[in-house]
């Protein structure tokens, strides 16, 4: 069961549930970690993914299903020789490149992270991962299987690696999903990047409904040489930290195919987006002030997130097989990987977003998403509150 809570005259969706585990939503299962309750507001963060389960039961498979690193690498033009139609069945070329560090910040522990990531890489012909797990609090957190955070970690590390195979992927595990623990893990991520070359990305696939004091946490996303990416959410609302002026908000699209061939993308109906109640309009959004007004608009840029185009994720210790997963929890690590792969390594997120918004009309760099909707917003020509500037095209202009 879900109930919508309006925290102000602006609809801010807080997903609540009367059950203690996972619930069904459409053709997906919502894990416990992706359920936000009223008592979580300003205290705990939630993930932004669902597991495809058309009959209401999660059934791990022995072989992968859904979109692959090769099919999405082809669609987003981050492989050398994209094949016509980018079919899942026959697209085989995977992304190459990447450098520096991508730190994935998540809560709790994924005990099979390294072996699952290696299995994912072998399955799809990716290089052996340069991978490390760190405990932000100094000791191993509790297992994240029962809460759903473990699959979040599998999704994040595997798809960041898929888009930037040569980057070091660091899983920074917070002791819990409390805001204080996750922000401490972001600080640990900052310190790790500073000590290992000073340039990289931090991906945060989690978030929570906005609060009046949220801007006070923006300071965590200011490490020089680091670009921060966060999910825009899986319901028609604005969530933090994606709404921070120091973070790239990663929205969602749906990939559409005809007879197995890619045709186009539309806004994902369940994607998050809108205008922040508290964060002021940043400098990079001056050019879209007619849409966002005086406040920060989300998302900035988008990526596949729909249950009609889920991706393959491998998790052995919790689900013991291949899952098909979707949501903007995919968009954050995948976009962090693409940004890393581009190799510009701007001094901060503001510089990265300034480049993105300056190039938003360049069809060589971005594909504008002009149809579909999310909540009360619609995609349209140019910047919109469902897909931002659109989706990535290639490894330039970002």
C-alpha cells in the first residue's frame, strides 16, 4: 500500500507502506530500502530501484535478461562502432576507457560485491574490475540483503564499471541509511579521492523528500576535483541530495524498441523531477529560468530507468542469480561512469553542469527527449522537468 503525503502546496511524494518488507508496484517489486515513510523525513534515505517481477514474485535467473552494457553503450553512443538498432541479442561491443576513481556511496554491506562484479564483467566481456570495498565507519556494516540495500550496491558498482571499465570503482559502505551515516560516507569518499589522484566522481543512488534544512548538507558535495551524481527519484517529486545545487540530478527515461531494435526514448512515467522548494536556482540554470523560476530544477540529465527497459544485475549472496532491475538508481552510477569516461574531470559539479547546460542544444552531445511525462510534468523540446537536457550522446560536451 502507498499513501501520498503533501508536505506543502507543492506535491512532495513520500512513499509509505504498512508492510515491513517489499511491496508490489506495477510489474515490479519495491524493496524495503526503496520505501520512504513519514518517520524517515530528514533522518533516513531510501534507494530508487525496483526489481522486475511481472507475476509478483522475484525469480532470479541463471542467465541475464534485460539491457546489457553493450546494448546501452550502443544506444548512448559510448562505443566505437554502434550497430544499427542496438539490439540486446546481438550488440556485443562494450564501452572502454575510464580513469581515476568512481566512489559508490551506499548503506550496509554487500558481502559478495567483489565476486558478483567479477561475474558481471566476465559475462559481458568487460575488463576485470579494479575494485575495492571500504567501510566508512571503520568496521563492516550489517548485511544489506533483508533491507534491499545489497541489490542497490550490486546495481551501482556493476553499472558504473560497465560505463567506465578502466576506472577504479570503490564501494564506500555507510553503517546505516541514516542521513548522518551516509553523509559521513560521502566525506570518506571525498577523502579517498583526494588521496588517490584528486579527481573522480561520487554516485549516490539514494535520497529523501526535501526538508527546509537540506541546504546545510550541500557542503558535503564540494570537494575539489569531484563531481557528484544522485538519483532524481522514482516518483513524481523532488528529492535530496539530487536537488542540491552541488549535485547532478539523474532522471529517468524509457527505452522503446520495435522488433528488438531501438527506436527512441520517452520520459519515464515514474521518474522524479520538479522544482526544489528550498534550493535557489544555480548559475548553470539561468538559461532555463523561464521553466524553473527562482529555484533549482531537477533533473539535469537522464538515463534508462523504466521497467519496460530494465537492466541485468548479478547478485549471488542475496538473490543467487541474475535480476532485471530498473529505476533512477541505475541512472546515477551509469551517468557517473559516462562522465568519468569522457575524462574532462572538471574542478567541481558546477563546472560540469555548466558544460552540460551550455551544450544542451548540441545534438552531437545530447539527445533531447520530447515526449512522455512524469507526474504533472511533460517532456518537450529543450530542457524539461522530466528528463532535464535529455540523454547522453557520445563522449564529448560534458
